[in-house]
C-alpha cells in the first residue's frame, strides 16, 4: 500500500470489510454486499445499512435458492490501493458452482469536488461442462447484476420521512423519462431498457444516486412498485419457458454509481416526460375507514406517496378464465365494488398489503384486536367466498415470508340468496402487536362474487369482551 493512499480497505472477514477515505469509513461490505455507501465524506449514506447492494450475480426470482444466487464461496481480494483509487476483486459462485461471479469494484476519489465514484465490472461465467437454468421474469432482466435500494427510500418503522419523489431514466441521446412516486404495479416501472451511456437516477434531494451503464449491451431494469429499489439485469428468456445456459458461457456488464447534485437532478426532471401507468389508473385506492371503492388512482394524484393500492392476485387457475376488476355498475349503496369472476374453478383474491407503520400508518396497539367486515354478493356460485386478516407479529420471523404470518378467516359464504350478506372476522388480542397486516377478499370455485363496504377496525385492549 502506498503511504499516500487515501482510499483503503480494512478486511474484517473473508466476505467483508470497511472502505475508508483518509481514515473515515465511507462504506462497508458485509457478506458480499455493499452497504452504508457515502459518495461525499460529509454527506448522507446513499446505500442503507439494512439493504445492501449485492456484489454478485443472481436471478431476481427466488434468489434465496442456493442455485440461483452466486453468494457462496465468496472471497474479497485487494488489487490495489494507492492515491485516489481502491480496487477490489470479489469472486463467488452458486453452491454447486454451475455459475461463477467475478466483480471488479473500484472506488475513485474525484479531486475536483472530493466526491466518490464506484465503478463495477461484473462477469458471469458458466464453466465448461456445467449448465445453469434461468427462469423467465416478465418485469425485467432475469439475471441481475445490480439491485440498488437508496437509503431513505423506505422507513421500516415509519419514523423517517421518505426521500426521493421520482425516478428518472435518462438515455444517452433523446428525451428523459420520469417515473413519479406512486405505488402501482407494472406499467411505468417494468422492462426499462438501458443501453451503454444511459443513466438511471433518483431525485430530488441534496445528493441523488445515479447509475450509468458503461458497457455490456442492452439491459432491462425494473422498479419496485413501492418505489424502494431498482433491479438491473440481463434477459435470457424470450417466452414463458426457462433457458439453460450451457458452458462454456460468459457475459459481462460494467456500470458506475455516482451522486447528482440537487440542481442537476431537478433540471433533468424538468426536461423529462412522464411515463404513463395506463390501465393501472383504474386500480382501487386503499385508505383507512370504510371502503366503498368509489376512489381509484384515475382521480387521485399519482405522485402522492400516501396512496396505496388494492391488488388482485390469482392463486390457482388459468388467468385467461379469471377477471378481477373494480365494478362501476353494482355495489352496496352505490355503483362501486370489487368483483371477481371465475369461468372455471380457481382461487383468487383482492388484497391490501400496506397496513402498518412502514407504510405511514399508526403503529398497532399491543394487546389490541382487529375486526374486518364486508358486504358480499354472489351469483351462480359453485364455491365459497370469505374475508380474512393475515398478520405478522413483531419479532416473529420475516415479514417477507408468508409462512411467518397468521391468518384469521370469516365464515365461508356459499351461494347466497339475491342481495348482500355481511361477513365479519375478529382476531383475539394480539400480543406482541403486529407490524404488518394484510386484508384478503377471497373467492374459490366458479361464478361471480362482489365485495363492498370493507372496513378494518382497530379495537383497543379494553374492548376485548364482545
């Protein structure tokens, strides 16, 4: 190491360590993930400590599978640290070794403004005699080389204000496209194509993270519906079938992460056009209180970070025989409701999954109860309809794993006489308090079901007796 080195790496484990600038920690690597990255020594972290950027290749879907992620047998090697540049090499593989990952990560200090740039050259290899299966992903490239979750884009306990109100895709040539902050699935957030020289940024704060694609051909990115993180990857599947990458096989991508000033990010946004969300504007809005489903995103401010959707999910059955829609001609007291039609036996539901302090709501009360009510109507029903509360208790497993949630269901309603029937579910006292709650409006079988006047009530501990 040169005695004049300003950027240095302090190894802590085989797969982790600290990056220092003149002795000050500006980033950490833990379990092969870059965290706490500061692009200005006196600035805020651009990457959150809780959500690191993987320095390895992985498939987007089910990346916890040891054969879909190169997070095994990892090792960090220092290639050089002198003057204003620190070079690291990070090698790892899937558990079987069918896919190998090689990341060259360089930290550069810009003398002009004392800012840091991070440049990454990522190579994916399938060795000779090996095969690595890639499964399709309709939203962006299946095999990701960068997942970037800016610090402040999400507060897991709701105590901090959300940073960044927009994302921006700025091509090397042509007009930029702005994606305003909203919580709708797909449409404006899926299959964002980048070519070398194109940039993707968040805005507008004093420091705004910006990824520039340097080399590697066409890349397809996707943005989380909640506007938290973006995934940059390569697409290998052209249809609904998986693709086997046969070794010897190799692909490489290089990119840079740097910070934009508030002035530059604001100018880019002013000069951009807004991507349209299309038919998703008719998605019903979730809110506290009674849901009569008059409100959709079509009549709401799409940049409002307090608006969350009711989402439709097909659990079992052929999607071409299933319709989940916001009804505008039949409801309980007005023309609006949520409808599910099954042409053949299936299981689907409407769900609200954004209840709790992480989504701007008040925290749930320890020892309190939850009550969910709804009016339900059926037609030509061969099956059952019901409502349910699905909740995760604080400290009981992962909020991202459905197996760690509890479900409380109402009675199941079969073919009902003409008209509306009231369903209700009430939980026992919940202790510890939940930190995530989901509302489910479910239908299994064949026929049509309408849900209306859906309301969740929080009952304090003193009101436990019925």
